[in-house]
C-alpha cells in the first residue's frame, strides 16, 4: 500500500528527529559536506526549536524562521515594535555566542494587516474581522524596527524576506493583505536596509 504524508506530518517528523536523533542530523551534515562546499544551515522555528537544536556547531549559520511576535496590540507604534524585537535579542544573541556562529533569518515576513506584529506567522486568510484590516504602516514599522534593532549586530548575518513574487508590477499594492512588501511602503524600508550592507560589507 502506498503511503503519503501531508505537510504537517512531515513537519512533525522533522521536529521529532531534531530532538530525538541529533546524531543522525550530524551524520547527514557530514555527508552533505563531502559533496557540497558551500554554507549550510538549518531553519529552526523561533519558538522553542532555536534553543533546543544541539548541532548548531556543525553548521555555518544559526538559521531562524524569524516570525517573532512583537506585541499583543494591533497597529502598534514603531517604538512598540522596537521594544518587541529587543525582548527577543538576548536569546538570539546568547545562542549565537554559545556556538560561535552568526545568525541568519532563513525567513522573515510580515503581512500588511493590523495584527502583523501579533501573529506574524499566520496567513492573512486565517484572520477575521478587524485583523483583516489593511495596515501598510504596521508592516512598514515591523520591518523598520527589525533593521533598527538587529541589522547592525556583529553576530547577525542577514535575512531572507518572505514573500517576493516574480511579477513585480502586479504584486502587492496598497490594498493587499499579503506578506509581500512589493509596491508597499515596506519595500523602500527593506531596500534602504539592504543597501547598508554595501556600505559596511557583509558581517560573515
């Protein structure tokens, strides 16, 4: 009989193996390095998984799915978003220093909704009522606070933005609830943030 796994089942298997079989992850990393000579990381969930992974020393980056909640309030101010990021910095920095590895956000993303800073990981269609309200400012402030708090840390190497579409002209826009920052104020904030890399040079 043929057996298939849905995405949530696959995620559970990965979570179980990283906790219960770290030696197998180390063996896998070793096998990959025999044939691939680029940088390697593992994309750990921001909640619990980050501090529970025990094989960071075998990788090049501490990879984090950076959907950290910043506040419990809808449409927070920029300062509230900054304060939210600052609450997460000690754990991120401590993990980096413990293993002597730079941090890479394997994903970071914010919807352009009122609750973008409350539950960053939720898809727009999961929200209801007020939380489906378009809030371009909230998305912009979430990214601005990220760049202000984390971008220039000497142990922070960068981030991959979720989500970016190939057809730029027709993507995002001022009425969009989607994660993409395209054609929204957040796009310029991200562009300015990444432009600073060319000035300071990559940290790692």
